[in-house]
């Protein structure tokens, strides 16, 4: 299984904002993005771009940001885009909703892992059940009504992630922290994501 091996903090610095790729470190004062954006910290503020980006460059940056957010490579990401264009509706929203339906993303959203990378590992190791059946494929797409459950209730990494509670529970997901289960009740809108994403720019890029 191919994966992005680039350092997490380097990917965030490239986009100039937090992508929450490194779990607890991203939520602490040790996050490099916090240090760079705070003039009082060592290293000073984030450097401003010297020239205005072209439309193509803006579109490319948006695609790279979303790819890094979900931990995908170009071939995987393009596959999701092609599927999004086949589904009736707005292609940009379809793309985001497909990515949000990934099992590793839902495990992360349900606070069973501190990052999508850790969530992917938990799934591959067989610690996750979907509707009572073990699923070891991180890219497995859930449907509305599917239930995700942590198989081992004493898994230390999951217990630690739940205690950390990196974010408030998304309104489209029902979570039972005591039972370590979660249910996908709906699909999110673009504005529900933790960072500002403009999927229409990605559609414009791939449409050229």
C-alpha cells in the first residue's frame, strides 16, 4: 500500500496552515505553525509571498492541501475526483464527501485516533469493525447508517485519543465514547470541515 512519507510538519508548513497531521503535537504549543505565525516566537512570522499567484497556482495549492489533509497520493486522489464527477450533483462537494466516507477518516473523526495516519494503522491492524465485521481496508467507503466499532476496548492508543478529544463531535456523526462506537448519520457540507477548503478550485484544475 503506497502512502505519503513526507514529514507531517513539513507538509503543514508548505500550506501555511495546520492540517492536523500529527495528532497531539498539532494541538500543543510545540506546533511549528503556531511558532511561525507568532512574531514573538523564535523564527518569526510566516513569510508573505512576494508575488501574486496565478489562477493555476492557486488551484494546484488547493489540490495539494486537500491531498495532504487526507493523506493521499496523486493517483488515489484523481481516482476519487473521477468518481465524484460520475455522481449526480456538485462535483466538488461529491469529492469531499467521498473522502469523508473513508474508514480511516471516520475512525479519526470519531476520536478513536489522534491523526488520520494513526487511524489508517489501526484499521490495517484489524482493530476496527464495521457493522460487526472486521474491515482492514482504510479506503473502505461507509454508507449512511453504518456503525464503526473498536474491536478491543482496552487498546491504549484509542483510549488515549478519546481522552484527548482533539475536537468536538461532528454533528453528522453519532459517537458513544464509552462503548467506542460511532455511527455515520449524514454526510458533511464543505463548511463543516476543520480547515477552509475550496473544492471548486480542484474541479477547475482537473477540468483543464
